[in-house]
C-alpha cells in the first residue's frame, strides 16, 4: 500500500507539471497568435506627424488631444472657419467630453501629416469604440458609418460596431472628422483609434475575429461536453453549472470584441444588445459562484452564496424591466459586489488548498488570473484604464483547468470502480453480470468522449469555412483570396503558365448607396457577386470579394483572348442585370470596370506586383469613362 501511495504522489506531480506546461503553451499561443502589435502615438494640438512612426510593421494607436465641436456635424472641410470648439482627450468617456452629459452629438477632428514615403500607400483608420451612431469623413469624404446620426433621440439609431475606414492620402495632410450622436448609451466611450496600412489594419481585425471564434469554439465544445456528462450523471451538478458557465461565455464572446452577433444582425436595437451583454455578465458570475459553492461546499459560506444569488436576481430583474437610464446608473454597486465575491472565492480556494483539497491547488492560480481580468474589465468599462477586455481569456483558462479537474475526478471514479469490481469478484462470482454492466457504462463514456472529439473537429472545420467567406455575398473573402492566389502563383511559376489577376469595381457605387440606401447597396453587391460567380467558376476561375465594391478574379492557364472574352462577358452580364442606377453618368444601369494583368511569372515577379498592376489598369479605366476594361500582357 505504501508503494501505491508513492506512485500516486509521483503521478500527481507529473500531472501538475504537464498541466503547467500545457497552460504555458496556451498562453504563448494566445499571445503570438492573437496579439496585435501597436505603437502608441500622441496627438498634439489635434495633429500627428505620421513620419515619426514605422507603420509598415505595426499599427499606430492614437491618443492625445483632438478638436471637439459640440452640437455640430462637420466633415472637416473649412474646419478653421468654425471657432466654437474645445480640446478633448482621447481616449475618454463622452460624458467627460460633453460636460457631464452622456447624451448629445458633435464632431471630433484631427489631422495627420503624411510623409512622402506613404503618399502612394493605401491606409486605414479603425475606431473600436464610438458613441452609438457615427460617420467618419476623411478629407471631407464619407469613409465609414455606423447607425443613424441624429440631433435628437427620435432621429438617431444606435449600433455598436468597430468601424474601419480605408483611404489613399491626397495631400500632405489628411483630415479625419468623426461625426457622432448618442442618445442610447449612458457611458459611451471614445477610444481604440488605430491608424496603419490596409494590410496591417486588416490583419489586426482578422486576428481579433479569429480570437473570438477560437474562444467561442472552445466554450461551445465544453458546453456540449459537460452538458452530455451531466445528462449521464445528473447527481454531479458541477457538470451542469460548468456547462452553463461555458454557454454564457460563448454568447458574451460573440457580443463583445469584434461583435459578430451585431455584424450578423445590424438591425438589432441598442437596448437589446446592451441588456444581452449585461446578462452574460450576470449569468456568468452567477454560475461561477454556484460552481465554486458546489465544489467547495464544506468551506464556501452559504450566506454569501445565497446573498450573491439574490443580488444577481434583483439586478437581472431591474435590467429586464427598465432602460439603461436606470439600470446603467446602479451597475457600479453590482460590479463592486462581484469583485468582493471573487476575492472571497479566492480566499476559499486558498483555504481549500491549505487543507489539501486536490482540485483547489490547480484552481488557485487561474482564479487569481480571473480576478485580475474582472478587475481590469470593470476599470476599463469606466474608462479608468485603457486596456484590452480580458475576462474571456481568464474564463477560457479557468475552463481549461476546470475541465482537467473534472477529468481527474472521472479517472478517480473509474479507478475506484475497477477496485470495486475486483473486490466483488473475490466476494461472489455470481456478480459478473453487474461487472459487465459497469464495463458497458465505461464503454458508453468512452464513446461519448470520442463523439465530443469528433464534434470539436467539425466545429473547427465550420469556423475555418466561415472565416474564409464574405458574410454579405457568400463568396470567398480577402483572406481566402490571399491564400488562393499564392498557391496559384507558385503553380503557374512552376508550370511556366500564364496567370491573370483581374480587379473589378462597381461604377459609382458610392452614388448608388447615397441614392438608394445601404440596404439596396447590399442587394446590388449580392446580385453582382452571384452573376460574376456564375460566369467565372464554371471555367475553373476563382472569384472573391476584395473589399467594399471591389471584386477580384484569378484565371490560370487561359490565353489572352480567352481572358478578354471572360472580362467582356462579365461586364456585359452585370449590365444585363438591369439594376437601375439613375445617378451614374455611365449608364442607366449598374456597370463595372475592370483592370487585368496577365503574366507568366518568374523569380522577379510577385503577387503584389501583379495585383498593383491590375489595380493601376482599373484606375486607368475609371479615369477614361468606366464601364470597360484594360489589359496588360507581360511576358505572355
């Protein structure tokens, strides 16, 4: 028996070492895979010298002073004629900027001096947090928008999305004017301003979206796994509490960050979004406390447990039946109570660890991390600090450790059952039927684990497919194009065959959107994408959305005339859709322009060179009247 105890102790040490190593690897993976490097830049007197920063490798995060025009919607043109402005700090809470009033409207303006090396570069500006309705003007031109602006509540409609604007510098200075109105959010933030190349800003958005989907997939898999385990063993209530905690965090991940649910349902009213986000906090905290109470029920205070459940139930009811003017103002006491309960939970786990509770030692470090994440998010929500929201990371590591703890319990239960089987054999051979039943239960659990692993593979595959498709048109997106064109380029270079890259642009699409609205604009994009796809894909071509109203086609091994015929068919096919475009000076219907570069690639050729060539030809067509195409055949 002494030898067995030493073996058990050695196995426990090895298991903790493996858990520590896996956790360290996960932390490194999160940091390297999802971390977005940036360089802080200070706006001085609402101006930034971009030449002082290298944006080819990192994005620039803006802070400092910007001009704030209260009660005015300005585009940035002739801005010096407007004398009614004050200096506002970025990042900040709009309430502080607006003299203590959360509701109102106005314009933030600053300018960026563009160095000569970047004047031919395509740049992007991303705003992660703005009041609930906003429009971004760059050099006086509308570049992006969210929600519906209004000077009064009845004409304003809020939405909560990160906003990205793309532009090419036209002069030495680029003026950025952000019009916004807020009559929904009681604590609107103005923060998370990033400036960089289109490639780096797009990569940043992709990493943030990938992070959200990675954690969402992990939370969903754990929800399914432990819900199934609970259905098999309803006496172990830890499984259902843990499963519901995972579900709450899965929903929260899709609501915050890159706000995938809002992207999928932009018509969602602000009040529903705000309440749904807050409910994930309420239920997440509730299920976490219930889980700890179930795990350490001999230590956890029943009074604190019941008091917190009642407080949470009261706040859920208040949030459900009132608007943000009420529940938003009383949120601070709940967040204070939540922090106190988290600190108490840490004390309970520490006490359990000292008393030799096996699961407490593993949870101690991860709960400390989670407490730090909760405090970080609370301080961030009140704009006391400006950091990344991190509670989802803390919950993810908690889930990882907790799943390991529950798995150890399962292994111990399995080992105990085997010992009981041996004892039963010695006592009575007639109990072999019951032994067989126990074995069948074990087989069922093994099958369940195999099924869960298969689900994980399928979910990851689905997430990968979703991340490569454009959510509006359903065709491949820029990420899928980047991966495809590199493979096609290498294949063409090895086979010494011609490769063609053609960029299409819908003529006067901005006018179309301004005339018919964004809903009709989206329908136009879908119709054009479907038509071109039906022409290109049957002949082995690749077709994707490049960004905005631009699409890209890749042809491999086609002749000059074949490629030209393809473009002619696409142009005529789009115009034949007969989509009315009254404000176009090209045609009465929606038309497209195209630029194509065909080349037999060699060692001196790159994908970037071909794309830039096609883009240059496209702009030649646009400057010469549109509704046509231009081709360049190099080394063909």
